[in-house]
C-alpha cells in the first residue's frame, strides 16, 4: 500500500468512526459540546479565536458556542493575563465531568466490538493510537499545537 492510499484510508476511517460514535452515542447538541470541550481541554486555556480555528468554525460561531458552554456552567471565561481584551476559556468542573461522561459512553459503545478482536489486534490498535498521538502532539506546523491557537 502506498502512502497516498494509506493516508486517505486513515482520514476516511477516522471520519467514519467519529460520525458513527456521534450518531450512535449522542443526540442533538451534545456532539458539538463534546468537540468544543475536547478542544478546550486539549489546550487547557484557549482564546475564542483559537477555539474557532481548532473547531473549524467562524469566530462569531465560536463566540456563540462559548457563550452557551459558559451559560451551561461547562466552561469559565477569563480575561487574558497579558491582554484584558482577550478572553480565554477553561473547563469548569462540570465541563470536565461532562467530557468524561461522554468519553465513557463512546468507550462503552466500542467495547463489545473490540472484545471480539484478537490480542494481536488490540496491540495493533494500541500501537496505532501511540503513533497517531505522537504525530499529532509533536509534529511541527500541525494546527493542533497550542501556539497556533493564540493570537499573534
């Protein structure tokens, strides 16, 4: 298999998995909430513009989403220590609990399917997760790096 096909297959399967989990494990707004809370958790503190960039939305849409999350008590909005005009979002305790619950639901959905796999398949999946995590967390220039989410 060449790298073009492998890369394309990875994107396709990853997208299908996320859509399937969204369809099978949550309803309505909770998928967007899960995604936004995951972004905020990943960076510990993110600007509205950073949320928009990581979430793939416009800044006005991210502002609206952040307001809904704040009103629900899932995130806290604070002024940036270096620039009071900039707001930073952090997870509130309720946001951490909600994200943990959402992840548990998704994991519970996957467990029966994974139970039928062999030990070798489990090791292969674990190794794939390690490789992808290292790539995403350490690859220079990736949009998932915190520097890409701060105003510049």
